[in-house]
């Protein structure tokens, strides 16, 4: 009888435990459906003392100089918006040359504007790396968390993320086939990919989101970025097209200055205006919005280029707020709407594309008379740029022609190399990098002359022919270096400033 009672009591306890277990399973299932598997795991880990998931942000303007005003304005506005979205200041790292706000041409000294109706976005921005510290090498070291390499440089801060943290990287600047441009050097797609792969293998993040604004930005990821490494990249343009600047001031075909870029302003203004546009639904919208939701909004809103997605699409299911924070507040004290009153003017120049506002549709950001396009210095600069462009074109053409002459049947004509490549093989990049380094060393600095970004893809095509042929890379390098030396030494005697050419657009 006693044994039967014990058995009954045990049965009741087992039954109760099973009921509790069933309730917990149902609860967990519902919770996963509501918040998603990632957030559910985070909440469970927090309950058992596993720590909280953090977000790290890296904002980069890869250019310098007054002509590139828009890039530093974009980054400054992004900084203010993400700070307002609740991202802690100690987890936002900013890299930009910081030479525009106090440029002598700036009529609003110490201020930057990202929209003609906007307020100053520069005030309070904490720049970690500026001037000559803005380089591809330092970019990769900060991204990869290489603190030792950044000792005695800027703030010395790097992304110190752990395996459960998210990372958001926003780069805006110039670019071309397989390249993001920095003021003194290039960042190549294979270098970026190697760093991302290394970070993934070393479990330095849970997931990563990259927003890249440059011409041909898609070429850095198309067919290159893994689809299963928890990294998702959104680019302002595809592999073979330009990205575009907007809010340009000036009456001439060539604007005096552009305040922003279309892709950048689209995603930043979307965040800044959520509370204004959706005052009643903003909390619900922010809570439910995913990375792919935001991508779809940007892609349909950007009109002048094709916004492209690459990498691991599972990241797209994550909440956008996991990367850029969340807030119903409106950053700008003078909020504005994009009411469709823009008249876009396209230019053939890949690098300096622009758009203009229709007259009388906004409170103008004025450029003082002495800095507008009507003075002699601007005309002289335009003439100088035209001459230097012709020199560059001639140098590139002569180098290619002389290489082709020594490789019978290798390439029929220089024009065969001028089409933008449809896909970029990673094994071509060492040759690509080597050829461009030879030109920079012997002729003129390619990174310091933005115009060259329109042309350098021909050398990628040349290198692709080398890799696909029976030529050994070492033999080709010797030949190419000799040709470059001969061509540029002759031009150097004719144009004494050839090696000093800088800032040619």
C-alpha cells in the first residue's frame, strides 16, 4: 500500500513536470515567433548571466578636400543620427580627414550641412582618426580590432567586438573596379574580403552589416563575399555603375559643392525623419523593421543608381535596430521632407555626378561670391584639370600600347581592355595591385588623382589576360615595370610636375 502511494506521488510529480515543460516549450515557441531566434537566444543568455549583445559602429569618409564636402557631411550626419538612435558614443569610431569644416572656402566656418534645409551636423562629432591617419591600412586595423597597430595614432580606438556583438560599417567616398579609394592609397576587394573572412573565422562578431557608398561599389562584393559568413553588404551602386551626389549648389554645369550623396542621404534621412513621418506608428515600425525592409526602402527610393545586396541574406532577417539603434526622436531641429521637388542632372563624369534643387524650393545654403564658379581661380583650375587629364590619358594609353607590342597576340588593341569587367577573380588582384603601384611609384600618384579611377579598370583586364595565359606573373611584372619606367621618365622630362600631380578630377 505504501509503495502504491509513493508511486502515485511520483506520477503526479512527473505529470506536473511534463506540464511545466510543455508550457515552457509553448512559451519559447511563441517567443521565438514574436522576437526571432536571435533575440530569444540573447534574452536567455542574459538571464543566465551571459552578458548583453553590443553594437559597434565604424563610420568612414575615404576622401579629402573641399570638392568632397559631401562625404564628410554624410558621415557627420550619420554620426548624429546613430548617436540619437541610442548607440553609445564609446562604440562609434569615426575616420575622416576632417579638413572641410574649417576649409577657407567654407562660408559657415566650423559647420557642415547635409541638406539645404538641415541644421549643422558637424557640431559634437568626435573624430578618432583624421588627416594622414585616414588610410586603407588603418581602416583594416580598426575594423579587425588590431589595437597594437593603432598605438600612438589618433584616439587609438578599434572595434573590440566579441562573438555575440553586431558590427555596422558605413563607408562613403570614391571607388572603382574592385577598389575603395583613400587619400593616399587604395583598399582592394581581396584585402577587404580577407579581413572579413579572418574576423568571421576568429569569431569577432555575431553578424555584420556594411553600407558602402562609392562608384562601382558592388564590384567589391559581387561573386566575392561569402553567402554564409553572417556578413551582409548593401552598396549604393552595382559593379559597373556610378553612385550619385545630390543637393549641389551652383548655377554652372559643374557645381561649387554638393552637400550629400543620394544613397547616403536616403538611409540617413529615413532614420532622422521616422518620428516626423510616422508619429503614431514609429515605435512599432522600429521594433519590426528588418535589414531587408530597410534595403527595400532604400532601393526603391534611390533613383540614379541600383542599390545592391550581397553576402549572407540571413542577416537581412535581423532587426535593423541591432546595427543602427532605434529612436522615435527626430535628429534635425528643422526636420524636412523629400517632397519630390528635385531635378536631377546627370553628368558623364563617373566621379563628379550631381543633382540640383529647383529654384525657390528650399532655404538656400549659400556659397559666398568669392568662392562661386565665376572667378578666375576656378577657371584656371578647370583649365589645369583639363590639361592634366590629357596627360594621364596619354600616359595610360602609351603604357598599354607598349605592353601590347611586346606581347604579340596577347591583346589585339587597347580598346579590347576598356570595357568594365563583368566579374572579378580574386587571383587577379595581386597583379592588379602591382601594376597600379608601379604607375604610382614611377609616374604619378593614382590615389591622389581621382580622375584616374575612371581608367584603372583597364589594368585589371590586362592582368586577367595575363592570369588566363601561359605567361608567368614574374615575367610580366618585369616587362610592365620596364615599360612604365620608360614611358614615365620620358614624360617626366617634358612635364616636370608629372610626379607631383594631385587632386585631378
